[in-house]
C-alpha cells in the first residue's frame, strides 16, 4: 500500500528498540522491590549487630539501653500466638466448612462471602477500636470500682476471669483473632475447594451423611492447605501492633505473663499457665515500637535487635508453612 | 461455484508426493515451499519430513484426522509455534524462496506478511474500528484518514462492511459469532498480507455463517494465497484447488482437490476420504 | 356354568390379584419404612453440627455488626451516660474546620488536617507502589522465564510479610537520614523534618507493591492465550501485545488492585506513626511532619485521655470516618473485580 517496505523496516527497528526499553523498565521495577528488601534487611542487621545476645533474650526492658531485653515481649507474643490460634482455628475452619460444604446458594450465603471479603480490608486499627470497646471495656457495662471476677475451678488450679476483661492477653488474643479470621476463612475455603469432588461423590454414594463425608474425607484431605493458611495468618498476627496499642497493652513492662520466664517454668508452674491469659502483657512489635519512639540513640540498636529476632521467628514460621505445603503436596500426589 | 473448467486452470505442480524431490519454481508459481520439515514439541516428533509446494493465489486445503499435524504444519509457516516453549524444527520453510527460519529474518515482519485466522474468533475487547486498525497501527500508520480507508477497504473485502459501517465504534464483542470471524478476517487483511492462513475458520459457526465464509474464501483467493486447515472434507472439496492429506505427522498425498477426492493415489487417503477412519 | 365358573375363576383371580396387590403394598410399605427419614440420635447430632457450623459462618456478620456498632457508639450515640461526639461537635465543623487541636485549651475538631495527612501519604505511596507493582506484574507475567518467576515471585511476597513496625523503623532510621536528607536537604536545599510524609509514603508504597503486583499479575494471566496469539499473528512485537492488547483487556482487574492497595495505604498505621510524626498540619509539603487519621487514633489511646471526654470520643469519630472511606473503596474494588471475572471466566 502507501507505506513502503523500507519505511516499515526503519519503524520496525524503532519498535524493537522501544520494546527492549520497556522490558528493561519492567525488569527494573521488579528488582527495585527486591533491592529494597535486601537493603532493609542488611540495614536492620547492621544496626542490631552486637546487640542481639543471650542477655537481650533474657532481660526485661530497662531505662538503660545496654540492659534492655525483650523477654517480656517474647512471652507476650508467645501467649498471644497460642491463644489466637485457639480462638481462630475452630471458628475459622468451622465457617469455611459451612460456607463450602453446607451452605445453600442463597442470598445469605453470598452476603456472608462479601462480608468476609470486606472484613479483610478493614484497617487493623479499627479492629483495635472494636477490641478496646468490646473486650477490654465491654461497653462499660461493668462500670464501677470493684472489678468483678468469675472463678472457674479446674483440676490443679482455679482460673480467675476478670470482668471486664481489661488489658489482658485474652482481650488481645480475641481482638487479633477477629483481625485474622477473614484471612483464615478464605485460606481454608481455598483448601476445601481444592479437594476433588470425586472423593465427595464416592463417599456420599456409599451412604455417608454430609458431615461424615466432611469429617472423614474432606477435612483430612484439605488439612495441609488449612494448616498452611493458619500458620501464615498467625505469623501475620504476631507482627501486628496497632490493635494491641489500642487495647492498651503496656509499653514498659518488666514481667512476663503468669510470671513464666523460661520454658522450664511452663512445666513447673501450672498456676502460671492458668494466670497468664488474664495478665497484662506486652508483645514484641509493641516493645520495638516503644524503643523506636525513645529519644536515646542507643535504643535504635535495641529496637533493631528486636526486629531481627521477630523476623527470624516470622521466617521460621513461613518456612514451616511452605515446607508443610510442599511435603503434603508430594504425599498426596503418590 | 467452481466449474469443471476452472479446475483445469491451475498450476502444473500437482500430485507431488513426498518421495519426489521437485525443483522449486521460485518467484512465479510457488508461494510456500517446505523441504524435509520436521517439527518437535519437546521430545515428541509432530511432523516427519514434510516437503510440499504451495502455489500462489490458490486455495490449498490441509485435511486429515485430528492430531495428524495439519494445524502444527500451518503454524510453522508463520512461526507461531515459537510462542510455545520447548519446540524446534529442522528442515526449511521457504516463503517466495526465502528461508523464514533464518536468524536474520525478523519474525514480526514475517507475520505482517502472513495473515492468520483462528478456529475460535478472537476479537480484541476494543471497538470494531480499533480491531481492524490494530495491525496498521502497530506497524506505524498514524494518519487517521488513511486508517479509515484501510478499515473500510478491509471490511468490504471481508464482506462485513454493510453490516457494521454504522457500528464502527461499538465493541467487537457485541457481534455475532459469524460476524466476529469475518472481523478477524478483515483484521488480518488490513495488514495487506500476501498469504492468509486459516485454521478451521468455520468449525465453530452455524451452517449459514459457514457458507458465507466459504463464499468469502472464494472471493479472496483472487488476491491472496490461502492455506486452510479443515476437518470437514466437504468443505475442502467445495473450497480448495489443491488438497494435502496429512496422517500422523506425515504428508501422505498432495494434489488437485478433484483428483484427491475422486481418484486418490494412496490407500490411506482413500480410506480417510471414504470415512473408514478419522 | 361357564359363566359361573368364569365368574368363579374371576372372583378367585381377582381375589388372588387383590391378595397379590395387598402383599405387594405390604412389601412396598416395608421398603418405604426402611428408607424413611427418621429422627434418631444420629440425625440429631447431624443437625446440631450443622447448627454449630452455621453459627461459625454467621460469626463474621456478628463481627461486622460489632464494628459498626462500636464505631457509632461514642460518636453518634452516647454510651454509659456521656454525650456522643457529634452532639458536641457539629458535622459541618467536623468536615470544614481546618484545625485539629483536641488537646489544646481551645479545641478545634476539624478533620481536614488529618484527611490531608492521610491522603498525602497515601498519594506518595500510590506514586511509588502502583507503577512499580504494575511493572513487576507485567514483567512476571509476560517476560520472565519460569526459573526467574520461581525466585522472584516468592521474594516479592516476602515484602508483604514484613511487619509494619519494621517499615516504620526503616523509614525513620534510614530513609530520612540517608536518602531524603542527603538528596533533598543537602543537595536541593529543601528543609526536611525528621518526621516527614515522604519517608512514610515511600515505605508504605513498598508495602503495597506486592499487593498490586500479585493482583495485577493474576489479571494479566487471566487474559486468554488466544488473544495474545491473535496479536502476534498480526505482526506485533511483544511490547505491542503486552501494552496494546493485554493491558487494556486486563485493565479493570488492574484498576481493582490499585483501589485495594490505596485503601490499604489509607489504613496503614504503625509505619506512618513512626515515620510521619504527630503534628497535624494542612500542608502539601511532603517534607513536613503530618498526622493521619490512624496516627491520631494511636496517639489518643497511648495517652492519658480519660474515657468519656470529647477528646476520647473524637477517637471514635475519626475511626468511623476512616472505616467509611476504606469500606467504600473496598466495595467498589470488589465490584470492579467481579465484573472483570465475569468476562474471563
């Protein structure tokens, strides 16, 4: 037609050149994120160098940066992780099982799904406000100077539940549970969806009820995926700070919940285990935040040490989750 | 429709079987030639030593049972197979005497000269106008009036202009299946290629649309070399001048359509045509 | 006689027929009862389990109701004998006053400075996170080899897994002194506060990068292969296909990812608190310290503000505003995404 072959060729050269530049830009974008990650990790490690030692792990916070340690935060995060898991797993997996296996395709079900997707996008601090008002203060229903208590007697010891819950680990764990619940539900749903329908059909055809099918075949088959999702969600919960700030987790804390200061004491001090959930607490990210806010320059190093410790934990948890996913995938493919 | 007389007016190189090594009639009669073309998907050999000469401005049909390699062969002609990882070929593919697999050949240029229409119509989620104008636009055509000319001409050649001339700005996805396929043909024509490769263009359409596409092919062959893959033997008989029969990656027989269908050389061809298998 | 014997036989036949049909009815009844639904302990257990699971499913609705109720409390309606926030402060003042000074003697409750700070930081974050995220998505989906993808994708996900306090620390301790100040203060002469919006914005941008990259990549991959092939067959370069065919086809998915990421940037708390400071100011200067809605909420709760006072209740009002903004963006993003999925699935 009107354009000659030669015009087309020169323009083609330009197009190829533009294409190469575009590819480089996209490649650079990808690597920018990775470079920032590396810089961040190196920077934090550099600041923490020499400050992360056994003393750091076994001491509490202090007015002197050299003596400051993360023991309180560590135990706080530990209890938080356990309690959050206890609260989230039943409700989250139960909801996922209901939505995937039992719920009819009705407007209510669709509404629940949309609702869960929305909850996942609510800022963590709003969950903090919810936790503060609902769990900590319990809508100021139990106002008055006398803090009521409910006492429940167990075998070895008794459990004293204060009302309102106040700034306790339980309140914090409940708040965090609500925060990660949408994530757990979605992850569990994905895992359940992946179970082949041939398995369900075979079970139902043999006369099993819906629940029997779910309990004996579907949940075991989806268990690795659900487990992975739970581990990843808990690791996210450990890194959360804003909700804990809202519910009033303390920032200068010189004790561990339940006075359990070392793993040995978990066994030797059962009363501590009963007391711990209702103790006031702090957590690793919260202590880090507190240290960062202090004017003294040395506290920057202390904070960096805490960050390294926390990142190590998160990395370990994520690696476990990925390893489990891999391991079970292989197993199921046999 | 085709008459017996028109059947006689065509190229000498008929009945080329794979065992013959024929001289290439470069530049005058042959558009495509392949020599000992072998094609591999990773370790699977999909085409075995295919040597064929496809003439200019005629319709060549590729027939054979599913999985026989006819689509694979079609896609080697414009190097579309390279988009799949792990493929390679040996042998030569010559377009107008030039080996298109040489490293110095620009594949973008090649694909501009060869138009392709797929089995499932694939209009872009853009307007009708933008669909047809896409090829010229990426090639660098900027002038709006020129693009309008090209679009109108291509749509007319594809027998779609009358139906869409008032709807050029509408989304192409709103057209019917048959219209979409003709749009894809117009889109391919807009690049002013010399060749049109069609991979079962009417298999997803109803009989009325199929008939229109076949009429269109008949019109187009005056100006374009057309290679069409079809599993519908009646279509091949209706539409093409030459037919190549593929089986299990090999070219079994190639010749004038009329002779292939009434008096085939090889028994396999005869079996396929009479419906004994495939 | 014949008739009578016929009749007799008929009678006999009909009687045996009736007997037979009666017997058949009996068998059918027995069969039915063996299949009939019965109420047993077993079936009651099934129903109980179903109910428990149903409650779990509904728990999420309870959470939403809880959130809405809590945010409305103390702001719109009163609790525990105090007056609600919006009974003290009119809505007009709340949205138009340009000062936010709840802790001063002369109290102003105009949310504009907080909104300004929030959107300034979110804007900077968007400028950084969205292009980089989209570029990464295009690279991963169109250009990267399988081997590179295996390495690059999980590494980018790692970015999303780092807690926000770490990002805040990074912004305060590194970005401001080692990047922003050398470039903008020493070289260009701007005055850069220790707490500034830019460091927070940069860091939040990196935080939302994985979200944009991952969602956009999904959208790009959802575009069917045939469309790409059609593009190539028309003589396009890879750039043509990526930019002129695939990106437009995936545009609504990409836009949804942008909105989701922006909503996340708005709701980000700790990194911003650490890096941007606590001085509310109505400024577009990214090198000044600003306060965002989220930062304010944190500060109130860290401080000694007694419950029941207006300052305390302002926390709820700000929380309500934040929630409404992010909820709207999330809803719109989901709507866009579901329409995109309709086209391609």
